[in-house]
């Protein structure tokens, strides 16, 4: 199975700051990587697909990048509504696997 | 407008079978893969399996021996059945469309006697 190692586990930042969350894949997954935001009591919402493509309706302050088998989600100009837990998902091979999540809080 | 909604029993006894229905609208099951994902306190988010737009299925080997996914295209419904439930199967079960583009609200399942 492909392991997705996500870091950090938690993060506290101030409004307008830039934050970055990373996922390291245990093997090559190409661009088959997606990022999700989950708020309490809600289902995950797609933010980024194919490693770098912004999903419909998602603010442009969210962006994704890739360097080899390391994937990053950057949130520029952090807003209050960005609090939640962020997950990566590799959709390259069975079994599809999620990262353990990053809990983002605002100071 | 794409919508998905899971319905299920809420409480299931250990060793029994879980049955969940995902009812969709705004798209055709013959055009989209349909995924099942669960979120448990012990393992977080886990992909369980999918049914392709053509009707074939693929499962996570973690569940393969006790999981079945099927559908009724005339009713726009997808079904999850998992047998031999254990307390560790307690969690929220989601259906999702496509490559996890759209998700249902989830249904909480508690496995307890």
C-alpha cells in the first residue's frame, strides 16, 4: 500500500499568514493527489485535484504544488473560515489512501 | 446540482451485517464511479471500494472478504453491505462521486450490543 505521510499534525496561524501543509508519498503517484478540507460534522470538501488544479468554487488563495513525491497545499492570506482539518488523498492505486490530517486553527 | 445522501441503520450489533444506501441526484450512475469511504476514530479516513460507471467493482483488500457494493441505476441508488461487523467498524460512512469530487453528508454507524 502507498503511505501518505502528512505534516504537520496541527498548525496555528494568524489571519493573513501563509501556511503550507505537506504530504509525502511512499512511492511515485504522479499527479494523482487531491486535497480536502473537513469542518466539524461535515464531509470532506475537494480543494485541489491532480496535485495542482483548483476545484470549482474554491478561492484562489488555495494552491497545490508537487516536487517529486512531495506534495504541498499552500493557503495564502489565511482567513477565519479556513479553520478545519486538511487531508491529502492519493488516487493512484488501490487501495487509495489518505493522509492522517492536519488540524488548522487560527490564533 | 449534484447531491448524494446516505441512509443507514445507525446502530448495528456485532457480527451483524451493515446496509447503507446512497441516493444520488443531478447526475447518472452510468457516467460516474461511486466510492465508499469511512471515517473511524481508530484509522481516520479509509477508502473502502468503488463501483464503476459500467457496474464492475473494486475493493480495498482490507474489507474485500466482507464488503459488497452494488447499485440500482433505475432508482439512482448505490448500496454498501458489509458483514461480520466489529466494534472497530463504528464510524461515519460516506459515499462520494467520481474521483471523490462530491460527497454525501455521511451516516453515523455505531456497532454495539
